[in-house]
C-alpha cells in the first residue's frame, strides 16, 4: 500500500468517525435504549373488545421499496390474527411521513370482523431514525430543538412529519388488499422447525 493510499484510508476513517460522533447533531440524547428498534410497532384500533399489533421492519420503509406488495400478520389475540397490506406507493407515502389508514383482513379464525390501523408516518420515521439514540426524549419537542437533531435527514417532508406527525396529509394511494391466508417468513420458519423435530 503506497503512502497516498494510506493517507486516503486515514482521512476516510477520520471523516467516518466524525460523522458517527456528530450523529444527530450536538443535541444527541444520552438515553440510548437497551434494545434497539428494527421495526415500527403499530397497534390497531379496538374491534370486538380487543386489538392487535403489527411490526413493519425498517428495511421495508423506503423511498424505493423492494416489492410491489408488503403484507404483515398481526399478533395473535383471542385465538386469531389478521393481515394488513401496503402497496408499493403506500410504503413510499409512509416513508415520506404521510398518514395511512388501512383495514385488516378478516380473522384467521373466529367471529368475522376487521380492524382499522392508523399508521402515522412521522411516528414511524421517528422510530426509524431517532429512537435508537434518543428513545422518546425528543418525541414531540419544539421545532427548533427537533430541527437541529434532524440534520442527517434532507427530505423536508420527513422532517416536518417527525416534528408534527398529525399535520401531514392522509395518503390517497390505492389501498392494497390483504390476503387472509398470507404466511409470514417468521411463521414459515416456525413450521419448518416443527417439521424438523
């Protein structure tokens, strides 16, 4: 390795370390969570006296989603679960901080009913970009303090959505239709493990 290559390597390392130290700005939180989030947890509205949770992996939330349809099976409650679905455009809208309202599939078993899920893009983006450094310390703080912390984000729609999540518009994208028979990769792994035993 010649001297120029070594200097470039040292310089790039110093730049990377500086960026990591700056992180979210000088106002970096000290309340770093013990467990890092890798997904946004969304809770349904109550129906028939109960609700469900769904986790949307941060890797799915993107300006350029990797699939045309994203489906998620909810937590099991009272012996059943539901599926929610997001289209590619709905995922883009969520990444842009918009609010989405989706209706679940019918339950996997039991009395026929659905649940409504209100996805607040600003809250999802906070969880994705801010929570792992600040937990909830900065959620809902005044705009000037939040603005300084959001320097790594360059999209003004995302910044506005994080600062004031209920002020952003509701997505008007065509909703995806959930498949009640959808089986998640987690469920497939559990089935495979049971078959191997």
